[in-house]
């Protein structure tokens, strides 16, 4: 009887450990994805800021293209 109770406790403990590890993994995956999204948003915002500053009409000149880089 004592062995069965001990085994049951270890199974529950293992379940909690696996559950916590899964939750941590999901949290890390969410952070990783938002990091890529943040980088994309920063790139778009930087481009738009330069575009508003340069205000090219038509195809940008060589000097304007250098600013966009």
C-alpha cells in the first residue's frame, strides 16, 4: 500500500514537472515570435520615417536611395 501511494505521488510530481516545462516552452515561443514581429515593425517604421523625410516624387535619386539604405 505504501509503495502504491509513493508511486502515485511520483506520477503526480512528474505530471506537474512536465506541465510546467510545457508552459515555460510556450512562453518562450511566444516571446521569440514577438521579437521577430517587433523587428519587422521597427524596419517598417524606420523606412516610413525616412520616406516622410525624403519625400521622393517618382523614382528616388541616387542620393535619396542612399538615405533609404
